[in-house]
C-alpha cells in the first residue's frame, strides 16, 4: 500500500514589520536613499531616529561636495571629512541592524534640529 503524505496546512503570510524597520533604518544612512526611508516609514519612531541621523550625514556630504567644487584647495579636507562620514554611516548601519538607537559620535546631537 502506498502512503500518502498529508497535504501541508495553508500558511498565512507573516507580517515582517521588524525586519522592514531594520532595513529602513539601515537605508537611512545611504545618502539620498534616506528619502526612501522617509517616504516608507517616517511614522515609526525607530526609523525616524535613524532618518534624522542619516539626514545629518547627507547634509554634511552635500555641503562638502558644494564647497569642494568651488574651492579646490579644500579637496584634501573634503576627502577626510567624506571618509569620516562613511565611517559614521557604517556605525549607524550597524546600530540600525542591531536595533539600537545610539547617537552617532560628534554629529548625532545635530539630529534634534530635524523636526517632522
């Protein structure tokens, strides 16, 4: 006699909100992609914290790009600052993946000026 395996029970899709929040929090540190996080999950306090931190880094990047494009003498300083922004973005991504809301060193306190 042939055995029949019972058919598996239908599964319902599981809400994956915490994973989405982590993804949106990490995405906030990737330059202009902070806009995606803002549009998708700005009402979530965890994501909002990381969006504000990411905006601080993005503003620093834009200011440095603007200044270095007009004053080529600042090119070396701009590269050092851009490297520091990259390190801070990596720290922010690690914090988001670990589901922590730690302020970034040196610039994290500036995020309080973004209100939305």
